[in-house]
C-alpha cells in the first residue's frame, strides 16, 4: 500500500526570527501542529510545512483557530 500526502510549504516572513517559538505558540495556544521545514534539510530552513491530509472540516476548524 502506497502512502501519499499533500502539503503546503510556506516561507516565513523576515520579521519572524525564530520559527520554533512561532510553531510552539501555535501548538500550545491554538492546538495546531505545523512542521518546521528545517527537519527536512537545510533547504527547508525559513519554511514551514502544513499538511492538507485532513478532513475539510478539520482544516476549516484549524483555520478558524488562527
């Protein structure tokens, strides 16, 4: 069985100095998990990866929490 996924890669704006702080705040304050791009290699630095592998309702819910 093959696994597939759909993701959005977003570049962080220059005013965000530390992606870990941003992503921790989203996780602990908004209950939204977003992956730092740097875990996929040096070219992922300054990017985040957002999974779209959820039901549409869950994606809308996460968007409303932002």
